[in-house]
C-alpha cells in the first residue's frame, strides 16, 4: 500500500512538474526563428542571388541535406561531443568546468553545449551567472521543441564568422564560393574552428594563423580516427588562399521579383539553370555593348523550356547596376508596344475561323478602314499577296483587313486568355491598330504566346518556381473570375502547325543582312516586330525544345534609326539558339492528322472555278476552311465593236461576243492603275438597258456581289489642319468597279466637278465639318464627313 502511495506521489509530482513546465513554456515562449538572408536558388539547388537579411547580415539558411557527416563530426567533436546524449545541459561538463574555474586549474570554460550556444545566439545577453542559468533553462526548452538535427542546423545557421557574416553557408559561399556540402575536409574544419574566435581568425586576413589552428585540429581528429588517415594527410597539405567574394548576383531582376512575391521564404527555388542564365546574360551584355554607337543601351531575354514551361533564363537588363541606362528596370515585365509580334496569333485565329488558308490572296493596297489608314513598314504596297507572304513579310494592311473581318473583340479576347494584362485593361479602347502594336504587352506575355504556338496552340502559365504549388494565386483567381480556363486552347493544333511552317521560312525580308553567310542559322520559327518610332525591336522564336524572346531598345523610350527587329533583335536571338540548342536542328514539328491538302487557284487561293488554269497545292482544315469557288475571272458579253457590255437581261439574240475580264476588287483595280500596271476595265453597260444590273445594286451580298464605290481620300471622320497662307488643298479619290468611267464629286451637297474614276481631284475646303459625296455613272453614291481647321 505504501509502495503504491509513493508511486502515486511520484507520478503526481511528475505531472505537476510537467504542468509547471508547460505553463512556463507558454508564459516564456521561445524566441522567434532568426531572420535569414533571402536566397534565390537555381533548379539544381545552387545559389543564384543572395540578399542581406532585414538586420543587414549575411545569414543564409543551411538546409539539413547540406550538413554533411564530415561537418557534423567536426562540429560535434569540437564543440559538444555528448551533444546527441544530453537534454540540453551536460551536468558532468558543468561540474568539471566549475571545478576548474573555482580551483584555477586548467582553461576556464563555461561548459556550454551546442544547445546552450543556440540559446545564447538566439538571445544574446551579457555573460553573467544569472544569464547562464537562464541559458540552461532555454536549452532544456529548445530540446523539448526541436530534434537534435534541427538544433544542429540552428547552430550552424547562427554561428558568427566575423563582420556581418553568420552561419556556415554564408561563410562557405562568401569565402569558398561553394555550398557547405561541396567543401573539402580542410575547408570544413576551417569553418568549424573560426566561430570560437571570429574576431581573431578572419579569413582573408589571418590565413596563416587559421592554417595552424586548422592543422592542429586535423591532427587531433586523426588521433581520434574520426576520418581516414589519407584524408587527414591530404587536408594538412591543402593551402588556404581565400578572400571574401561578393555574394552571388545572377538573375537580379527575377530574384527581386521572386523575393518580393515570396517574402516569407528564406529559400526560393527558381526554375533557372545557372549555365543557361550565365550564357544568356553574357551574350546579351556583349551584344548590346556593340550597339552603343547606334544609341541602343538595353536588351531583355527570356528562355522557356517548351516541354515544362519552365523559365531557364531571365535577363531583365544587361547590367542591373547601370543607373544611367535604367538597369534596374525589368525589361521582361515592362509594358511596351509589341509591333507586329501579334500577327501570328491573328492569322492562326483566321485559319480556325475558315476565313483563309496559307494561299489565300489578300489585297495589299492603300485602304481606308473607317478613318484608319495603315501603312506597311516600307511604305510600299504589293497589290495582292498570299496570306503566308503577308505574314512572312509582316505586311500591315492585309493584317488590318483580316482583323477587321474577324473583329477586334474576338482577337483581344484571345489575348486576355493568354494572360495579356494590359490588353485586358485597355480592351474597350482598342481598335484595328492593335495588330500593329497599338496596345501594351510584355516580353513575358509574348514569349508565353509563342510557347503556346510551339505547344500546338495550348497556352500555359510560365513556371518561375520549381515548386508549382506557389503560383501567383492572385493571377489565377483573376483568370478564373473572367471565365477562362487555366490552360486555354488559343488556336487549333493544325493552325499552330501552319503558322509554324510559315514562320520557319527563310526567304523573308526580316532575315538579318548577311545572316546566312556570317552565322549558322538555327532551324527555328521566328517573328520580328518594330514599334512605332523605332523604340522597340522584338524577335521571338521557337523550336521543339525552346522558346526564346528578345527585346532590344532603351528603357527611356528613346528611338533609334537602326532599331528594327530584323537588324537588331534577330542576331541576338540566333546567337542564343546557337548557344543553347545547336544540336536541335533535326527535331522539328510534324503535321497533325487534322490537316489536308487541296488544289486551289493560284490567283486567289480559293477552290478552282471554271476559269482557273493555274492551280497549286495548299493546306486546309477539312470542315473548317471555306469552300468558295474562285471567280477571279468573269465572262462578259460584249457588243461586236466592244463599246458596250450586256447583262443577261439585255443581251441581243446575236451580234455579241464573249470575253473574260479580271474581277478585281475596286481598291486593287485603283491601285494597279495608279501604279501604271496593265489593267483592263469593262466597257460601259448597254445604255438602253433599264433593268437593275448588279447583285449588289439589288441589295444582295456575298462572293458574287459586284464591288461597291468607296471614297479612299479623305479618310472618314478625320480632322485636317490646313495652312491658309499656303492655300493647302484636300485630295479626293475613290475606288470604283471596273465598268465605271466617270465619277461626280459634291461638297456639302453642292456639285464640285466630274472626273475620270481613276483621277484624283484637289479642292479648297471650307472650315468646319465638311460633307464629301461621290457618285458614279451607274448611279451609286457614297459619302464621308471630315473636320477642317485652318491656321
């Protein structure tokens, strides 16, 4: 009975002690975890970029796998050989230390265990007897909260190495330029002995003394047989010629971006590859230095792995420290005019909507799109071009025509799905100029768009972190709220292949001068772009393995006459592909099963009609591509003398002949005549015919409708400021069907004059709003309104 009572009392006492310890632990919680230096790591775990912690110290977090058995053995043997056996305080060591200190025999010591040192490093205090007791209590408390491995990790992260360097990893990187798990035995022992004398043993300053102390400990470890004898012998002979190096500073723009977005993380695992990043930085820096005489100071590069969507290189500027060139601006995220780089998506969408195929012929003539009059980059027009030529030659007028047919809202909606944030914000104000760079985009967004082309048209978020769970949740929620899927299909696999096939052609004007002769051309699909005023030069390319985006320009927005995508951005793009994917030449895209071939008319790209002798093969999307029959030639009934033509209703029973006339669009016909190209207009219609002759005059529309009259100058709803002193005039011109011979001009409903359909007319307009009307000899009328100001 008494025995049970004693056990009960003991159990009750232990329970009371546990309760008391729990209350004390809750009332005096452990100090917070130390603030580490944010480290941005590469995909292989190496350090890309390091930052000072908030207290301006280099305190880099050492991960458990970096604490090698050699480092553990050296530290524990030197600092606390019974570390793995005590509960934070070593009673035997305390008694021995007290005896030595009281009797004055031997070296005065404090009997501090590694755990007690952690307590002191977490809460630095003056070395007094009372603080020593508190340190012991904290040590016991730490042992209750952390494992031995975690306590050793804390110790190695906090030990001082002089100046503002704390922790083994900081010392290893700043002095040996290696992480702790890559150090030799000699280097590891060197770092183990310095924390006891961080002020007297300074690496780079007291190297000779450090070698003596290191070798003393190496011999001690050898006598203890802690390491192989040969390893000890080699370590004793290893020289120590170290000094302090700058902290790693690769990829400064991405590092800053990740640290700001992952502010609570001490270790941020990026997707960058160190060798790829270093190569991209070197190539961009050396290339831009050669452009300094042209007034060009900056470049940005993004390299994406197409299989994983991981960003393997991120160059925001050529020199982060160059304040004169605004080097801290992140060129990957800067919103700039994209120039012509959006055209591949436009044509891909048009292919999927059945509006055209690669051989479809588009007008490339001066055109007025409700007041918007685009021009090609070289200020010249080619009359008519195929869709594939319009894309490879980056012609502006055909692109605006296709966008007008498709609808701006449809196009910007796809851009929003592809993560174009500025476009999403500006969508209500965007118009036809969007396809020519009249919107805002970033290199990151454009590179992601081209990576979607390389992925069969499916867009995915670019990966900047190896931990995919740490996405930008705000961006994902924003896309989810707009109703778009996380990985939308922008264009079909078939359309993506056709665009890739066109962009891979090398007979094109945006191939850099002498590029084929001076460099190995990688097999890539690429597109260039140049913004208005030559402020931005773009070149974005891809193959099976990589998508690489290049921007070249000035962050202050200053343009340069030499700044074009072809001549300035593409050479750097080719250099990057040759450096990173030189052996990828034979890996290329294969046509999907959803594509097929068909014969089309070489004149229009449409399904051949009865008057189409010249035919060629063209890709098309079965069930999607239009099947309209070609009518580029029309059979006309002419009078015997050729003075008049007849419609079916007024053709005589005999005395007429049949001839073929080109069925050109009015604007194409007007352009050919203005360029002096051979054209043949229809003779006037039979004046005795009183029936409605053309389908469009009867109110019909469609491919068989005759083309209508259109005013090509001045532009509708435009404002013109004229110099009254110089008596400036306005030019009147129109596009009319082939059979029209004369047109009649009216100003504010008052007759001005008659003129040939192809002849321009000049007049002095009144000030204010002016109504301009034009009527042809078939009775059709069209009008525009403009605003005239005189100064």
